[in-house]
């Protein structure tokens, strides 16, 4: 990638504040890690796909400030985001006699970050944590918010913790080895920040979608930076997801139903969110909040990003019923009532319930038979 | 038990402040729970020993403010304080479609409290939690501090979270069904607060040890209250165990070695701490901090409480070496250096390292061949 200058996004969370470094060549540069606390050891958590490509340069950079640097490689994939895999991290930490000051560093996508972060939150009731997201999705999504966790057979991310990292490093170089499908999946979460918060940014994405797909370093860096800024602004007002923060889940209620219904891993999270946003926009239209032209505009951009806009059929007999059933089990549901994130024309998002008949209608309209 | 008036100990932790209710007849009294947040459901977590005795009256009291009350019974014992058992709680919560506002109530001893609290901390990244400790040890120890967690095959409480309850209810009535061995184990933690913080309280325990052993409600209520007050004072200054809070681990470094070396469950935690305090006092004496008369005074009280004061032999060939090995793996160790809590004549406790030869000598003196 063409080298670009590093940009820092500060995340203001009182005593849990930290900085996101966005740039090129960051992983291999020991100075990236110069302001972290002292410790006798570091545990880098990665997976069998990412570690062979990036672990060596990271371990070399970390071995300047830290005496002992360990690596644990997890199996790759959402289907491994469970207790058994999490326990591999605990086994490694205890097997290497790590202590309460050991720094845990996540090197990988969202699954690695969620599991390494949850392990850091729980190991000896909390050790320091640094996140190096290596996918576009995790750079714009997991960099801010402190959400960590694992899946349960009965639901995604059902077991976890809010745990803030000491630092996040978004090295654009890592995106060069990413499959195109994952670039598109990441763009879904980037596009999301338009309708819920900033239509100027949405227009910028429309103009720059080709540069982003071609992995132009400057375009990617700007998109990551702006996404992190918007998310930070929302999270800063609602760290523990009491209310406002829920708007970040635009497209996620339908998206989670797609992920769960297809079996975790069949659709990438970003792909499900991309399709889920079209469904949530359609619902917003049915509720009279936006006109159909905006639904079309959003759908067009999602298609240009290389993403699917038609929902999968989850049940041949009662497809809408299956979606509803899955959505009622969503974490955001309360007492079985589904709370949808809807949008209006002024890029304001809000939480709303909707009649089952209307939701069924939206699902029928948006799913390919 | 003779009814006594309820005493409230406030625990001041900013926005995480809560109250400990100490008294008789509390579990069966719906007014005990009148100030808790609204929720559509409650999940009571107990075990197969405690639930048959106390669950029904608790469920009845809770069903006044709450529409739906569920119960999950865990297998009883420290050997079940692991992920498999924790997962029974998640299975129950998800199986009953519980949500983010569901109140988790722990009804049982330290193991139930630690697991229910950790489940509450992790379920959907945190749901409200109430603790009803039913053993003397958990009433004086788990009521304050917010420590939750499970064991790992390589160490006790290695995986967990700091998570504060909304309320703690210490119902003295529950102590009437406790085996005598567990009364003694609880007294070990009560005795602990003397040498580390309050020798007047120590003298009070010496005078009232027989009443405590005979389960006099007033004596127990005072001992629980004073223990919680002292612990609250320490924890209030150091919620996350940065420094001062470590003095609460007086006797625990040796004690954990006994528990781990004998296999968890062979010695009760309080029994191991009782014996560990004698060893830690002996070490304090060797370091010149207290005279031998105080070691004898502490040993005498621990014997009167019905506890063992001679450490078990963990390895016939190199017993002291085995203790040292186990202590180096303790959570409080840093880079393999063991940090002991030692005491001086003015009931001030501090953290200190000690030469291996001195520690070996203490172990040799204190263990029965």
C-alpha cells in the first residue's frame, strides 16, 4: 500500500479513554506500542489465517518494549467463537505463567478481537488489552465500543463483557491481503453510519465507493476514521448501551436473524447487516419515516459495494414467521418484543416496535423466493 | 433463630453503591426486595443442597414484585465451579427467554455466588444481580468486593469479573442448617479482620467465640456486620485490587496452596485460610514484625474456632518445594515472585516478599509430618 501519515482518533471515556491509530506500516513499527504499560510478558492472540502473515513482524516490534512475547493461534471462523476456543487463550496464559499485568494483544478480525478482549476482561478478572483489527469490518466496528464476547448455541454474543482496550491499531496494510468479499462486508458497516448519523459522509461514500473497493489507502483511512469518529460520538454518550447506542444496530436485527437462520458463518456479519439495512429501511418506509426513493438509494449503494440486498429464505413454509421467531430471541428484544432501529430523512435513527403484519410484509418484499 | 432487628451496612462505591441487609426472616419477606429494579423475570441460581431448604420461600417472596420467577439448581461443591456448571445458568437464562433486565439472584454459598455473579456479569454483557449468601463464610466474604468467577484446571478463580450486586441479603436463619464445619470455616475469615485491621474486634471474637459457635443470632449478626464494615472500608479505597485491597488476602497465599495441593474441596476455603493465617503470622514473626506471643494468641483462637492449625503435607519428598511451586502460580504472584500479606503489632497488614529459605522454614514448622 502507498504509505500515508498516521491519524489518531481519541476515544473519550473518562479514565477508560484511549486512542485509535489509523495508518500504514503500524504493526511493524515498535514506536506504535511505546506508550503502553510495562509488563513482563505479552500474549498475542491471533488465528491460523492471520498469524502466518502478520504475527512475526508484530512479535518483533513488541519484543523491543517487552521481555517475553507469546503467541496463541486460534482456529479461524465464527463457528469457533465459543467457550472451547476462548479456553485456548486461558490455557496459553496460564501455561506461560502470565500474570495480572500481562498485556493481551488481539491480532485479527472481529472474532479474534471479541474473544481476545473477553479473555482479557476475564483473565484474573481483567488484564490490559490492545486491539489490532485486521479486517475492514473490525477496524470500523470493533475499534470503538468495548464489546467483547462469545456465542452460545442459543444466540450470538450472548456471553461477554464491556471491556475497553488501552489502544487500537488500524494498520491499512492488513487490508491488502483481505478477500474482496470481506472488503464488501466491511463497507456495509461503513455505509451504516450515513443513514443513522451523517448523510454528508453517505454522499462521500457514494462518490468514493470504487476507490474503496480498489483499496485506495487514503480513501480507506478516511472511511475508517470517519466511521470511528461517528461511533465514538455515539458510544461516548452511552457506553453501556442504555439507549442511544442501540442506533448503531441499524440493520442488525434483521441481520442477526439472517446469520442465525443460515447458521453462523454462512453469511458474513457485514453481508447480513448490508441486507438487513435494506429491510430496516423498507420498514422505516412502511412506518412513514422515509420515502421509497431513499430506500432505493441505500439499496443501490449496497449493491455497488458488492453486497446482497435480497434476504435468504430461512423457512420454505413460513419464512416471515421464522425471521420473527429469531428476532424475538435477539439480545435487544425485551420481554419478547422486537425493537427495530429505524431511520428518518434527517439521518436520525430511533428504536421502534412495529406490528407483526407490517414486519411480515417487509420480509416478504425483501426475501428472494 | 431468635428474631433480631435488621441492620443495614451501606457499601459506598459511587454509582455502584449498594446495601447489605443483615437480619433474620429476610428471605421470606417480600419487603426485602421492594427497592429492586423492575423486570419481567427473575432467575434464582441455587444448588441442590440449598434450594430444597430455602428456594420455595424466596420464590414466593420474589413472585410479589416479579411476574415470572425461575430457578436453576447447580450441582453442589467447589469441584463444580467451572465452565460446564456456569453454562447451566446461561442455558437456563436463554431457555427461558430471559432478557437484559432479568434479575439474577444467587441463593447459596460462595461457589453459587461466584458463579451466579459471573453469569450475571457476562449474560448479554451484564444483567442486574442480587446476592443472598447462605453460609457464614460467604456472608462475611462475598458480601463485599464484587469478585465473581470460576476455576480453571490450572488455578482457582482464574477466570472472572469484578461485578457489584444491587443488594446483598444476609439472612442469619440460613446459618441454622449449616454443618458445624462450615461455621468454623466462616469464623476463619471473621478472625482475619482482627490482625489486619481491628484488634478490638479480635478481642471481641475471643470473648464471644463460644456464642458464635453456638450460633447465637445477635453474636453472628454483629460479627457479620463488623466484618462487612471492615471489608467495605478496605474495598472502598481500592475496588479493583490495585494495592491496599490485597491485605484482605492475609492467610490466603498459603491457604490457596493448601486448597490446590489437596485438590479443591478437600479442605474448605475457610479451613485453608485459618491454617494459612497461622503460617502467615509465623512468617511475619520470622520477618521481625510480630512477637511469637501474638502467633500463639492467633493460633489459640483458630483452634478454639474448631479449625486446623497444622498444614497438610503436600509432597512427601519436598513439601516446602511443593508449597512454593503452588504459591508461585497464585494470582497475586507477579513474574513468579510470591507476595505475602504480613501483619505487625498495630494490626497493619502489608505486602512483602520473603527469602525462599525463610518460607521453607515456616512451612516446615507449620506442617504435620
